[in-house]
């Protein structure tokens, strides 16, 4: 199944049209949206994240924009919404990891992996999609509401 990452928005989340994940694809569920804790000021969202996909959940705090502990830089734990349309990766690192796994599971050739890696490096800071069936990589400028 493929998913499209959409920047976290609490209103969209409440619409039940989207599922919740993190930038790195961790399972996550919100348990509170109005936390009052002096240690985590500006982070009203409390969620449980399964970092290791082993069923052990860890408590995480997020600001209203889904930023992990309200940090002003990207974290793998930042919240995103997903649909069932496409799998989207931010930048090349996550995509390369997924491609290496695909190579292992599906036998993508080293030559094909090199081609894909080179294209991803050219799109390094953009959202990109990769279609495992056709091998197409493209910028994801069409992310919409």
C-alpha cells in the first residue's frame, strides 16, 4: 500500500479522512490535545509513538503544527497525515532506505538502484514519489488538501 504524506493539520486530522503517521513512518496515536505541562509549554498534543515497530509505545509531545517537542527543525517524529494514494518521502535519505529494502525484497538491480539514487539526489530537499512498479521518480508538487 502506498501513502501520500500531508503536513499535519488538526482540523484535517479530525475529519477522519486521514490517518496519522510520523515523517519516518512510525505508528502514532494522539491521546490528548490540550496538555498543560510547564515542561512542555507550547506542546498541547500528547501522542504515543511506536518507534521500533515492536508494540512498545513512547510518550511524545507536539505543538499544534505537529512539530516534535515544538522544535523549529525537521524531526523523524514530526506528525503527518496520510491517505492511501501514494507513498511519499521527504528528501532522498528515507527513499534510499526504502529502495535498499525493495532491492533486497524484489531484486532491483544495482544499475537500477544507482539510477534511482542519482535522481533522488537531484531532488534532495523536495518531496518525491517513487512508483515501485514503473520505477518513476517525480517531484510531488501536486500535494493538495
